[in-house]
C-alpha cells in the first residue's frame, strides 16, 4: 500500500511541496542539533570538551573559534572528515636500500627500555592492566595496521597532547609498516603516579615524560623534541645545531668562569628555591637568573634564545616541578653541566655518566658544591672543556633519528608484552597528521610542519639483546 500522491488524486497539489519543505527543515534542524550534540561530546587534540587532568589542574584553555557553530563545524571537520582521504594508513613496507649490513647498534642507554618494561615480563599486560591504568591517563593510543586511534579522557596543558600525538604520527611516517599494533595509556602531566610500593601487587603500565626509581611509569620522549610553540622552542633537529653553533661563538677561555642558571624558580621545587641562595658570583661562583616568560614573549623571545645562552663555562641543571625539558638544552651548550642530583629520569638521562659528561652537585650542600665544581674547572681548563664537549657530543648523538628509534623499540618491546590483540575502542577516533594540522593554530602549524619526518632510508638501530 503506497502512500504516494498517485493513490490520492484529490490531495491538493500544494500540500506535497509543503510537506517536503517541512520535512527538509525539520531534518536540517535535527541534523544541526545532532552535529552540535556530537561536536559537544567529542574530545580533541587541542582539548575541546575535556576537563584538565584532575591530578594536575591548570587553567582551562581559551579556544580561538568565535562562535559555537564555528567550533562545532571545526570539530566535525577535523575529527570526522579529515583522515578519510589521508594516506597515513599506508602499510607499504620500506625497502631499505642499505641492507642489514649497515645496521647500527642502538646507544647503550636503550637498555633502559627492557628495564622499564621488566615489571610485565612475566605477567604480560592484559586488558585489565590497561583499564586500571586508564584512571591515571589523559589519553589512550591504539595503533592498528599503521593507523592511529586516540581515546581522550582529559586535556593536557598547552600543546603537549598535540605535539606528543604528532610525534607518534611521525614515527608511523618514518617507519611505515614497521610499527606493531599497540594499545597504551599516556599521561601528559609532569609527575609520575604509579608508586611502586602502592602498586606492587599489580604494576600499571603508564607512559609519560619521566619516571623515578620509585615509580613504574614508563618514560617517553617529551613533546618539546618536536617543538614548544608557547615558548618559541623549535624542533630538536633545529635547536641542537643552533645551540651548538651558538656555543662556538665564544671560546672556552673567554666564557664566563661561572656557573649559570636561568629559569623559573616558582614551580614548587625545593632545589630551585635553595638555588636562589647560591646567587653570589664571588662567594659561590654562580649566577642565578629568573626567567620571566611573560616579558620574554612580549619581546619576541629574543633574549631567551637558547643558542645565546652558552656563554658560561658551567651551566646548572635544577629539576622543576618534576624533570625539566631544559636538561637537553643545557647539555647541548658544551659548558660543563652541573646537575643537582636528580630525582626524576627522562628517557635519555639514563645515558649520562657523572664525571664523564657532567658533574653531580650535592643538593644538601648545594652552594659550596657548585663552588667546588667551578673551582675545579677553572683550575683544570682542559679537562673541564673536554668534559663539557662530551656532554654536547652525547646530545649530538641523540639526534632525532635516534629518538624515533627509541620510540620504535619501546613501542615494539611493549607491544610484545600485550596478551591481547589491540583494537580501537568504540569511543576512539582515528587521528592522522592532517587532522592534527586541522586543529592547529597558525603558530602550531608552523612548528608541526618543521618537525615532519620522512620515510627512513635505513632501518632502526639494533637493540642489543639483554
Ligand atoms: C609511595 O607510597 C608509599 C606508601 O604509601 C609512600 O610511603 C612513599 O612516600 C611513596 N613514594 C613516592 C615516591 O611518592
Ligand atoms: C642574582 O644576582 C644578580 C646580580 O646581583 C641579579 O641581577 C639577579 O637578579 C639575581 N637573581 C635573582 C633570581 O634574584
């Protein structure tokens, strides 16, 4: 029994267009409502519709879209319509021209990967482990068949989430077809949370930027290797050569024979507070300066360029609220790094050796300890210069290719421990380079583009067995 007008010849002819128009309008209204509803429930790489991490609260982000509709449109466009046309899922394996003979061994400190994953060597990692780790995570990354899916739980401060997700997408780009399927939980805030004592019965696997000897958290390269637009720090493959060149502007003898620190002392860091007491060039041989990021931003970051900060023979590293991204820049200077005995480890700091590529400062005897290091170096200029150079060489050997190799091996070893086959949860959305760029503002887009990886001509370095 059809309902078309043909069977009801006496239906007034104007009724059909009216009904059609009415249905069209209600459908449109429903669609708009639906779009708005979906958009207002979709978490994004910039933090739309996400609360800050409750374990580290920060001010909510301002979004630059002017209206609600524009925001909804952008979320739908970038989250749901952008990855379809992309080719990031291309599983074409790389044919390495050079063959296995040219394979390099990974640096020694890559051994830390196995140590970090040791807690799950026997138990393996189950879905239950991941579901429990979710309580501590800002997002979940699932890679299947070379495509990446992200499930968002909380927003991350500034553009950390964007640059971390980007780093993983670039890894997939660099080694197409090589990165195994994986399912992992990530927290993007500073402090490790999986206390070994409290979680001894069931260690939880959680990736973040640092760990300590008392935590199970798994360190992963921090976002700033790909760039930190908020404070104008470029990607590592630009910053390192820049700093290295800057460090050669003044010869060792002409560098200030003092220990220098510049940073933000107001980050609830006991060592930085104590460090302020060492600000006395004659008594302690140290110069401690306050970094005012507000003023730096207003002056276009000219004074805070990292490559202009290598004019002292000694540079102090003091942990902040947790580990600090500044370690890599300090070591890159070829000054002697004076590292105040750290609590936190990041992925590469496990490669540092005291008296070899840095000097350790006693936090309980901080100012005199700095003074002793400065006096030693000024009394042994050749040794001090060589020590500083070894610190710089260590950072030089940690080029961006090695960093991708670290990520590759960490993810590969981790993936071997999963006792289930990763599949994206229904709430996760595919994320690709284009969708991240779609959400990025102009400045972020410039920084992201500068750190784009290209498919590797050589295989990853070889991870030495055990
Ligand atoms: C880990 O937890 C134990 C027991 O609650 C506590 O005593 C210890 O201070 C914690 N360790 C860290 C590094 O927070
Ligand atoms: C350290 O001393 C110098 C020189 O006296 C001064 O300019 C600087 O502001 C001091 N630093 C801090 C953090 O107070």
